[in-house]
C-alpha cells in the first residue's frame, strides 16, 4: 500500500479531527521500529498529549476459552449504545510467534467490527513485552486525542502482560468461566489480586448453577486478599456474553467503580503513579533500544555470542567488552 | 568490622586456596553497589573464571512451608558424606523488604551450618531481580574457583526468581508437599515445566498415603507437558526431610540425570545457552546501572518524577529529556 507521508502537524490535525485512517497510520508509525518513524511518532505523541487523558481505560483479561472476544463484542456494543466512542487495543507479546493469538482477526468481534465510533487494533507484534506495552500505552494517547472516550485493552490472561495492562488502565476486569474448582486455580493469584471486578461468563441454561457456585468461590477467595489501595471491594458477577445476559450489571459495576475512585481521589492518584511507572519503563526500553539498534554493536554482539557459545570467552567478559566499546562510541559522538 | 583491603590477586590467591574468609569477603564485594567494589569484583571474577565451571549446580525451589530449609539441610549432609564440598546460595529479590525470608538465618540449617566443607550465603538483598540474580551467578564462579563442586541455589517458589535460578543451574528440583489437590494447583505451571525432578516432602507416618497420591497426581500432570529438551523424563519421588527417609533415592535421581545429560551432550549445550543468556542479562543490567547511578541523572530524575506526579510534564517527554541529557553527558566524556 502506497501512503502519503504526513508531517507531524498533519498527523495531529487528522487525529484531532477524528480521522480514523490517519489515526490508524499514526499507530503504524508508533509500532514501527524504524528510527525515522520513531522520531516522527514521538513528535505526534507529544503534540497529542494535551488532548489525551479524558477517557476511561479498562483492561480486560481471561484465560483462552473464557470467551473474551464475544464478551468484548457485547460490552463494546453496550458502551457504543450509551453514546461513547470506543477503541479496542491489545497487548500480546507472543502475537508474532503465534501469528496473532488475540485480536488478529477483527471478524471475531462480529458486532463491533461493523459499527462506527469504534477503532479496533490488534496487538503490536514486534519485540519484548516492554516494547509492545509501551507502544500500546502510546496508542492510547493517540486514540484519546482522536476523541475515543472509552479504551479497552485486552490481554491473554496467562502471562506477565497483565501487569503491563494493569499499569495503563483505570479498571481491571477479569473474565472467568463457570465450572469446577479447577478454573479458580487456573488463574494466577497475582492476576486475581489486580482485578477490580471478576465476571463469570457463560452463566446461561444448564450452566447457571455452576456459575453461581464459581461466583461464591471467587467471592470467598477475594476475601482472603488484603484490602485494595483504592478502597473498592472487588465484585464478582455472572453474565452470558453469548446470550447477552447481565451485560448492563457488569457495566454498572465499572461505572460505579469510576465514580467511587473519582470521588475519593484514587483515580487521579493511580494515573499519576502510572505516569511515573511509564517514565521509568520508557527510559529502560529506550536505553536498550539505543544499545541493541547500534549497527556496530549488533555486529560485535553477533561475534561475541559465537565466542561465548564456543566457550572461547566468558559471558561476563564478553558483556564488559561490548559495553566498553559502546560507551567509547558514544564519547566520540558529536 | 575492620577489614584489610586486598588486591584482586590477593583475593584470587585466597579463593583458589579455598580460604572461606577471603571467599566470603569477595562475595561481599560482588554484592556491593559501590563503583570501586564493582570494578575490583569484576577483576576477581575474571581471574577466577578459568577455574570455574567444574561443579554440579542444583536449583531448589518450593512454596513457603514445603520444608526447603530442612530438606537442604539433609540433602546437603548427604552430599558432604559423599566427599563433596557444598556451597548453598539463594536468590530472593524480596529479601530486603521481608528482612531475609530465605537463608537469612543459618540456624535454620542446623546440621549443615556446623559442618566443614560447606559455605552458606544468604541472598544478595539489594536491587532488582536481575541484579540479585547476576550477583548470585557471579558468586557461583567464585565458589567453584574455591573448590566447591556442588552448588545449591535456593529460591522461594512463588515468583519470577525461578526463571533466574533455572538459567544458572544444571538440575532444577521442585519440592512439594503431600496433601490434597490444592497443592498441585498452588505451584505455577511454568515452574513445574522447569523441574527436572519433583520431590514430595513429609512422606512419613500418617502422611504416606497422601504423599503417594500427590506423587501419582504430579506424574499425571507431567505427562501433559511437552517432552523436555534434555530428553530426560522428569521424575516424581517422595521423601521425608525431617525423618531422613528417601534422601538417597532423591540424590540418585540427580546423579542419574547428570550422567544422562553429560552423555547426550545436553549438559554442555545448556551451559552454553546459559552463558549466552548471562551475556545479555549482564549487558541489560549494566546499561541500567550506568544510567541510574549517574549522580546528574539521579538528580534530574528526582525532579522529573515530581513533575510527572504533579502532571506538569508527561512521562514520555520526561523520559526523552532525561535520556537526551544522559547521551549528551556521555558524548562530552573523554
């Protein structure tokens, strides 16, 4: 696809007008690893920042099979009906390997994908979790500047990416399945501790009893956790994404939470802590990029790696030599 | 305590003679965050490297309450009786916060702590997991140079530190408890997948039946995992640390494994992969150190953090400005 090359001002103008095509191309820029793209992307983000921050950001996680796509589809539709504009993003550091395990296919969100006022974007695929997460965090800024006032950030529910998502959202929703005690154990304790709400999917037909049982189990489990920093008691609800039962109640919980933390000041406090977190994350990520993207370093690393693998050199010495070389290169720069 | 200041050659000479007091001071040097100490420590490590690598390194993990201390005590005694020299190290990034949750107290290893030919060292307490793990990895080098031919690396069994330990040992032992199915679920799947052997503690008295049941459950669970890279089928054994039952069999399993992987070449292959991993880990860790330990950067970061918290500046801009300043400082260096 041949594209016009916009200036940063043109990107920003398009984004502020809510032009989805330009927003989409700006996100591609954010996701690109090319140096020129990164420079331009950072300019666009900086100019969009004053217009960002006004949305409600919701992290959605759940193990594969919990029905995340169907749920996001109906939750999203509910949000649109209330007159909101919705962006659906994702963090899945494994998506390159597994060729887009989440959100790779918009058609999985049948209802949402044909709506206006919705922007669906798969997970950035390249690089480390830190890099992928930062790109999604930056994409949130662009989406907010484009007028999207509700942001979903989906993640896979099996790894470390939950922590990254948790660090960029206001409300963290955990989707679980009705069923035996196994499901309760299947999710990591750390992920349950992050949840502001747990919702049990497929509470329909023969499954209602089991869903209620799971609800009771999760409520018991949550009581064992220390009180949340927000002062909010995480709730456990049942619903059915497929039959669209209980969607209103799930969303009411989220609205209640946002009201609650906006009143007690935690909403703002958490956002500030997240900003601090992202300052350090961005620094760490860019320190690494600066090093590993240097062509001379790349060459030397390749050689050192071979020597280390053949036991011709120790890992510590090899690391020291590459670092010494890197810092000598930097000191020679004008 | 007032100490002589040794040169790196004096440290190395003492270590190679097996002088525990000098070894201990060298480890303190490795753990220190002072710049001069780090420089000296790296010299000592580099000089010890040719004498390292000859030990068998065993990672030992298990959730709190599984009886790790008692087990290490009797496993260690078994190793000593076979004529080996044993170093017991640990990785616990939380140890500063919780004031030494593992190995903080040598008296927890009653039998081992009064023996000769054993060197027990608590987890380095300062800093990130990466930093703590690197220090332990470097301490292994010193211990091996000092003639310790068996290295235990203990970890807490609840977090990410298992991955770090796995990256520095030849055999990874998971200690579990006999009991209900809950215990099976309590440990993370990722940790189970790393285990070359699972041993179920407290298989004594009334508990034997439950231990056998847990053994069967773990065996079944292991069959669901993909085959290991080593070609070794992880084993599940029962034992009693307190009553010293089944210790010989546990250790025979480890000896069998080492024979097996030395014959099929995996032992050497894994060590090479670990060296490569440590080259990159060391680079990443030291890149961060170089940045965060710079006094000018520290000052600027403190200021930027306040501005970000007060929403006077965005996290991305703040990060960019600190990085720009850092690289400008470096380019001015001679």
